[in-house]
């Protein structure tokens, strides 16, 4: 029955609407991957900060929701919500990319052994 409803819904849509939904779904999956990468960089950053009693919260990823793989099965309310999330992410992309770059560079710097800079004067 669900398959029949899905086929009916798809048949009632124009090719442009179907393409739009597929593009929206692809952008949403990309958003999820970028947030996961940023979250992982933040986890590594926290790992380097070994402060015993300090509690850090991860980047909030609760905004991402589990959606059916096929965007044609999305309800109108879900489509509106995904459109808003994707639009918001587009507007924040530059800042989020800079934040991930900063965290990644910090992780690389903090991963160096403490003795890395002891003999720095000998090289000059």
C-alpha cells in the first residue's frame, strides 16, 4: 500500500518537482556529512584538552533528522523543514568551513609531542 501511495505521489509530480526533491535530499545528506566532520574535529580537539573536570558539549547535531532515503515520500511539512535547514546551512557555510579548518589546524598543532619545540633555537 505504501508503495502504491509513493508511486501515485510521484506520478502527480512534474519532472522538475522530482528533480528538486532529489537535489534537496542530496544537499541535506551533504549537510549531515559536513556536520559530522565538524563534530569529529571538535571531538578530537576535546581529546587534546585533557582537563579532567571540564565538561564540553559537542556541536549540536540534534537538528538533523532521520529521513526516508526517497525524498518523494517526504511529507510537505518535512520538505519545508529540510528546505529551512539547507537554506540556513548555505548561509552559514563559510563560517562552518572556517571553524572546521581552525579545529583541524588546532588538532594538528596539539598532536605534536611536547618535545617538538625544545631545540628550535639550534635550527636558526
